[in-house]
C-alpha cells in the first residue's frame, strides 16, 4: 500500500481552521510559540486580529483562551499535546472545564509521532489525563479528512474539547464526503468473529490487520473510535453482545486510554473479553516512529495475532 496518500492530521487542522476563520470572526487561534510545528502560521497571516501568540507560556495561553470564551469567542489553543495535557492541566481544569467554557485545545505531535524528539515531547498519556476531567471531550482523528471534519464539529460544539493530531504523515482513509459525529464511532469493516476498536494513527494499521484476518477467513468488525470521551458505549455493547471478543489498539499508554475506556464498559456488562494493544505503561524513547510502534506491539502482525488468540 505504498501508493496510499499520506498526510499528517495536523495539516487537516491547519486547513480547516482557516476555513472556519473565514466563516466566523469569533474563531481565534492562541499559539504558544509553535506556530510552525502546529501549522497555524498561515492562519496568523490570514487573520492577524484573530490570532495571539503568547510565547512559551502554555498556562497563560489557557487563561487567555478562557477569557476570550467568556466574551463569545471560540479559541483554539495550539501547541504540542504533551504540553497541553500536562503543563496547562491546572488551568484547563480550573479555568476552562470547571466553568465549562467554550475552549478547544489542538494538541499536535500526539502519541509516538514526535519520534526522535524522545519522551519529553511524546504524549503517551494525554488523552488519559484529559478524559478524567469533567466536561472535557477527547477526540483523536484517524486521518486528514476526519481531522478536518472533527475540527469543524469541535468548533460547532459548545464546551471544552481536546483534539489530538499527528506529527507524522499517515494514510488517508476517508474521503471528503465522510461525515463524523462527536461520540459516534465509524464502522470500517463488518464481521462477527472478533471486533477491533482503534483510534487515531492506529486505525490505518488496524485496517490492514482486519484485511489480513479476512484473507484467513476471520471476519473482524473494525471501529474507528475517534471520540474517547464521550465513548460510543452503544457500539461497544453491540460488539460484546454480538461478538464477545474485542482487541483495542491505540498510540497511548494502555492505562486510562481507549482500551481502559472500552474495558470500563465491558466490566460493567460483566461479560466478554478484551485485549489491549498500546504502550505498556512506559515513557517513549528516541527512534523512528514506525520502529517505536513496532517495539510496543502496535503492528499489523500483533493485532492479527491477538485476534487469533481471542478466537482460540
């Protein structure tokens, strides 16, 4: 599949935020001196009056965004996902989520995609941290088009939202006609032997694993769970009721991420089996992105193997 188009999801954010800025003068971008990396430079040039660069002061960015939201603006705070989810966490909790202000957090370089930048820049716990905060919605698009559509959905949604984007280019899965709804998963493959639930940059890998299983006669239902909070609970319940076996896949610590969210539903049902694939509760390290995924078992081969083991 070397001929598949590849685009980083941060580019989807960059292009959609410009379209939103054209349509609505209340759309603002707050940068923390990473406009080049987060791809907001073009927005700042196009809409200088709707852009603020606070410098390397992430906590201040969250506070300014909260203030803008009280004045009817719709601010998107753009920086690396690790800085948003940890460095400005208190401000997100106290100043945005507690009063439920309409602020959006655009976290670039999510998961292992910062690769050679190492553990300090890789966000492998961000979605887990932020999904525990009341009133926060947590989303990770799987490709360029889902990023564009979910950025627009976030802008139209009233309340705090965290959107996680990739640094690296990843496969384009959808086309521009695909629709997305916050909190509703997308079924990419049908099947009743095993269910695979993935999100973000792992969906492309899960797709290939599902196709490999299909060649063996194993029909895997594949869900793109782009919203971790609120989770599409109904889709998880259907997977347990109709299949009973789920493999979750994520570029995130397996603690408190997508796999944990799915397990919470399954545990309350009191039936079914879940195997979690992700980062096994450790920090990242410096290496090429695909090598880091492989080291953590986020591969076509391991997804297929875990599905086979559940069936066995």
